[in-house]
């Protein structure tokens, strides 16, 4: 069922998982792992044409489409709201060949010019809320909790609704995570009494530079960004789940499994709100629309990103050091590729470690694979012994903001505002953004509450422009902290690369605390940094051994990722010909390497010479790297139906 949430004169269209009829075939449940296992068409062609396989995604049988055989429309019902829809052609998996049309999503083919939507109507239902929050991560939940805390303290009745695309709160959350607890303690001063899952205080802090065979220890002096004294190693998904329970106890209406998909749409259920808080996380689908609609990035630099890959391991108890935090830079990356690793020992009642690897998405070599660099790193002589004899139990990936202060957009606009990792408040050298995300959510809540309860503010659905939020954020410790480290990430662009950045940190941060009278610039958008394949050296990666390193598909299986087959593909192409004509021809198809989930493959054409791009949309772990790094900026990641995606357990 499709639902819409109006925010001022904006509508958030919310997708919720239901059975939607497709044109041409009813794809059977299950996955297809080989050509012989591919599902046959269940329409009139009855097996005369097999669906091509894409890991776990299925495309429509073109024979049925050609003959015009369409299954009957279905009546759909959710929470007693009955809507009838027309059958729409849906295609979770497609190629970059010219015909038939591949991408059918509304972001490429607007509904007002798409004959499939002609005559489609839905009943309209409307309710009013004071505040709608999009995204139940640390920032969104902090905003929701703080709003209800203020309302309770002043005996005010404020309706707060929070929508989250994951089926369960925390299921899409992934982070290292080593938490600076400052903002969390401000929000929950009694967190210990309430049983918050902060079980592992940091007891040991280590940092090193890796060569291919050795580890060079680097002392972590007090005051350096990497110092973790007083921090906690956490499973952020569990912490977010706990915060969701606190929010509901305070009266927040939490709706998991609802994906906010649009900012404008006429039909469906609307929640009319005075203010909408966007807390989608890194590179949010709605935030991308808002940047353009309100020109929010007019006065800032392009955001720059990294991709973080993470695994959870159960290791030999003799090797377990609860509270140890270990970071490295260097091998297997060269000095001009920003990145590094983490290895955290958790105290969760079993010998559990979190291992991860981050690669800056401004890398230049199109042959680089962040996933395979991660697998190769685990074989280093200083890392492998910890993992030997252990068992990998989870895998995931996500993008993270690395632009810092220079890349923060305008944060407010009529009817809404941006918080958390959506605009990007990550302290890059500290490798932490949860504490700043939480604080931004709390500051947003305080500004919104002040304006909602101010005398003279009209009721109803008129949107409020809460400029006080951005003003207060710039006066807070968040802005001061980000200002002090603003030059560290761009300092890595010099001739010494990452090592030059380390020197810069030692001099200008540790000694002068970021008070230098200049602000360095980034190189530009990450999508513009790749060199043509002819100018780069291919990277030969070792085969995974199945004990320490693993292949991509077995890794994705540990993420619990799933998308229903019969839904519109959420990975869209602006031009179906570009992947082959430009990305493959010039850059050797980098999407098949930068994706950490095996979504993109270049496969031979069924007839004739050449290749086509195959998109295995069901494998997507929602990291959004493809949208960020695509050198042609032709891929547009949009939200799938609510409830789809990874099912992380305490990642």
C-alpha cells in the first residue's frame, strides 16, 4: 500500500510492504542461484521463457508483456484502508540494452507523463501531527525523545510521529561503533538505571601504521582525536533499538516498515505536520530532493564520503581482550587512498569482536574494490592471529560522510530541517558521528518545541521555518568540534597523502587545536575522482580462503538482506545506455567493484558480442555507494518498499 505524509506543503510518500501485481508474470518466491534454477514465467507462457537470474531478483517475462497478458488487479488492504490499484510494470532486475524500457521508476518517468498512472485514483485520508521525523537512527530518535521530554516537563500535548524504512528499529543501523557518550548522557542521564546497552568501556587504545608484513605502533597522546578514554564500544543497532523503546514509552508514535519515498505526491494517507525533521542518514533519498528544491548546498562544498565495511566474529576466548580498541592506516591501501581499519573487542557475554575497514570514496583507481581490500587486510600478520579459529557471524556496509564543516549544507527550510548524518556531522579524524548526530537531534527538538509552543504561532498545517535550530547548532560544542578538525581530512590530498594528514594533525590540531587562520578545500565530488582505466594498473586480489577472507555473495547472505521480488526496482538509471557506453568503456565498469553487495554485474549479451549491465537489486544493503561513486552520476538510489533491505542484528 502507498501512503503519503504531507509536511507543510510537502508530502512524504511512504512505502509499506504489500503484495503488488506485476505486468507479465507472477515471480515465484525464493531465489535463483543459477540459470537452471531461474523461475519460469507463471503467466500464459508457462515456462516457455525463463527469467534470467540475478542472485535473488527476477525480471518480467517479456513474452507476456509482448502479448499483453496481465494478471488481474488486486484489492489491497492495510489497517482497514482499502485501495484498488492498476497493475504496473515492475522490473527489479534489468540490463542496459536499448529495448524494452529498463527503468520505470517515477524519478525517471514522472507520473504526470506516464500513461501507466492515467486514471489511477486513491482515497485520501488525512491526520494532523505536530512533528514528523523521517528516520529512526540515533539522530531521529534523539529528536523524538527530546521533544517528548520537553512536552512532559511543560505539560504540553505534542504529537510526534516517526517513520522508519527498516522492518524493526535498528535493523538498518551499522557503525563501528566506539561511542563518545556525552550527548547520550545529556539525553538519558539515568541510562545505567534504565539498562542501556553500553556494556564495554574502552580499556586499551592502540594505533598503528601497517606495511605489508609489519605493524609500526604509533602512540596516542592525550588530546589527539583518536584518544578513546571514557568512550564505549557498542553495538549501535542494539542501542538504537533501546532508544526506540524509550521513545515509545514517552509517547512517540513509531512506525517501522514505512519508507518515506517522496516529498511531493497527491494520493494516499497524509500526516499534516508543522515541522518535518529529516534524519535519513548518510546521503538520504529525500535529502537529495530537498537540496535541489531549496538550493541548500549553494554555499557549501560537495559532500565527500567513505564506505565502511564491517564483520562480527566470535573468536577464541584466549585472544579476547574486552575493551581493546585497535585502529590502523596504511597497507593494503597506498598513501593516496584515504582509509583505515578498526578492530574492537566487545564485552557482550561472549568473545565477540567487530572488525571493519573504511575506504574514502575519492579514490582514483577504478580497479579498486573496497570489499576485497577489506578481505585482504584481514590476512595481515597483525590481524590474522586474532581471527584464526574464529567464526564470522555478520556482515554489512554503509557509506559515511567525510566532508566535515566545509560540506554542511543549509540546515533549515520552510516546513523542515536536516539532522544527523543526513547533512553530515561526522568528526572524521575521531571516526565518530553518533554523538554529534544525537546532539543535533536534541538541538533540533529544542528549537522546534520552542517555536511550536511560542505564543502567536498558528495551528493547523502551516509549516514553520525553524531557523533557531541552525543558529543554536553553530553555538554548540558540535560546531566547535567540527571546526577544530575541519582541515584534517583535506590535508590528506597532498603529496604525502594520508601520512601528510597525520603530520598536519600532530602540528595544527594537537598543538594549535585547529585555530589556523585558513580552511582547506576538498578535491570535489567523489564521482569526479576516478581516472580512466587505461591510466591505471589493475589490482590482482588473492582468492578468499573461506576461513579468514570470504567471497561477496556468502558475505551478503550474512546481512539478512531481502527485498520482495514484485516491487519497483529501487536502483534506477537516468539513461539505460550509459553503463556500457561510458562506465564500462572508459572506467572498466567500476560499479561491479565499488558495490559491497554484488548488485552490479556486466554480463555477456544473450545474442551477439558485447555486454549489458545486470542489476541484482535484491542484494542491495542500502549503503548508497553506487549513487555516490558512479562516475557518470547515472545511478539514482531510491527507497524500496518499507521493510526491505538488510536485517542487521546489533551492527
